[in-house]
């Protein structure tokens, strides 16, 4: 699999909301994706719905497969926390600063999804010591839209309300808690009719969960894709005049092949102060990057793309610009898995280590996500 650097600024997840805001009359917004126009729009993000997975299983999603659309890139790492930050802020990774599932910040390894201490045996809530609004201080795209008079609605699972990640990257809209598919469709419909100019963001996460547990393309995953397809069709059928539905995703997914346990393989932890990221992309924090790089390559060789922080930044992995306060969050070494390799941690990530499906790296399977549009 070839390395695919995200197409920030011309075809990436961080371009979706700014492009739509241009059609909603928000000053300064530019439509680089060619999707602006409708005054009432819902962005439905289906967690884990990679472009290539959708095309491979089009028979299970006839409605989504019938829509006009194309592939855009998720951003790096291709993981939920970073991608939701890209969508919510309208900025690449190097600017919003959520550089992965877990990363170094304020003397901690922060699990960005749980906003908790990554390597703790029990859940340690960090919302007070690492305030989400301080970790991600830039205005979100939703805040910009609301300040311009757009009615912003967030139709999200109720457990996301007040979470660290929601506060960090999705603040600015009115939260509409949902319990399942039924009230998701209903609340989206009500949201789109709530004002003359509306931006509604809706999220569904179960496809990703089944992909992790059973694998992308498995029978449970395909059944869930069929349900997602019916939900998208139902939302589209209920669009008001001047309404549109934009369907996208946060990443694709690969089925795990070879597993290298970073907590067990001799030599890989030597000289390593801390390990962040997840199984398909790792942030390696070390004061001796040259020596650690040599040891890791002696074990992993051509199975990974391995770059120093400076090399990864220069190559544009995190976007055209990386803010000064974001740089220390990126590992001294960044290791992205190729093909189907996964770099697991049996001691710290006991549950995730057994996953069948994983994501995060720079392959097209993980990076490419759909941008599908229906409506005026």
C-alpha cells in the first residue's frame, strides 16, 4: 500500500464545514469542495465508513451508493478524535492539535476520546486539569457559524454531551441528545426546519464499533451498513425545501494481519519515555530518537513508515502548518503501519489489542472517506 498524504485545503475532512458555510453566507468561508448552496444542511458522519469499504459493499448500501459523490481524505492520523476535530474546527491536525487517539499534553498522556489518562489502570478524568477549551483553544467552525446567525444543531448520542472531546472541538451549537436511529432521524428533521439557515451535524458510531470487533466487511458490519443506509435514506426523504444531506466519515478501516506487541517485543521500549497513538500509528516520545529509530527499524523494517517529528511535519502529514503549542504533542518519532500490520500494547490497551479492525495510518483504505450529497 502506497503512502497517501491527506489533501488538506483541497479535499480533506477539514474542508467540509467551511465549504458548506460559504453557502450559508458566513463571511470568509470558501467552498473548496464545491458543495455550498443549500441554506439548510445536515452533515451526517458515519464513523468508520471508508470510501473503499462503501464501494466494495455497495449492494448493502444501495441508497448511499446511488448518490453523487467522491472520496476525500480524513487527515492524519485517520482516527475518530483527530477527524472529529478536523470536521468541528475546519482546520488540519497541526492547527487543531488533536494529534491522535492519545498524545502527550501537560505532563500527561491524554486519551482524547475519553479525555482521560491514557495509560492509567482505571479511568482518570482530565477535564479539570486539562480543560478541553485550553487544549483546543481556536474557535470551532460551529462557533463561527453561530456568530454569523446560522442555527447550529448537534444531533449526537446523549453520552457525548459535556464530554471533553465535544467541548474541545464541537462547541458552538445546541446539543440534541439521541438514543438511537429513530430519534436521530426525527431530530435531524426538526433541526432542519428550525430556522431559515441551519447547519446540523449528526453522528453515528456503531458501524465503527462492529468493524473493530468483527472486522470491516464481516456479516455484523454489513448488517449495520444496511441499517445506516436506511437511516440516510430516511433523512433524505424528509429534507425540507432548501435542505440537503451531506454524508461523510472519519476514517476507513483495515483488518489486522501481523501483530507486533510493543509491550512484549524486546528492545522496542528501550529508550522510550512514553508511547501514544494507537495500533496503526504510534507517537514515540524519546530523548534518543536516533537510537530508538534504529532499533525500531531493525525489528519493523519496511513494514512501517517511520519519520522524525521534523520529517513528518515537513512532509505535510499533519497539514501545511503546525502550531508551536502542537509540536510537543507529536512524537519524537511517528510510526505509521503499512499493509495490515498492527502495533498493539497488551498491557495498556488490553481490549483494543484483540480488535479485528484498526485504523489511523496513511493508506488509502484508511484515509479515503466518502463525500456524498443529496438535496438542493
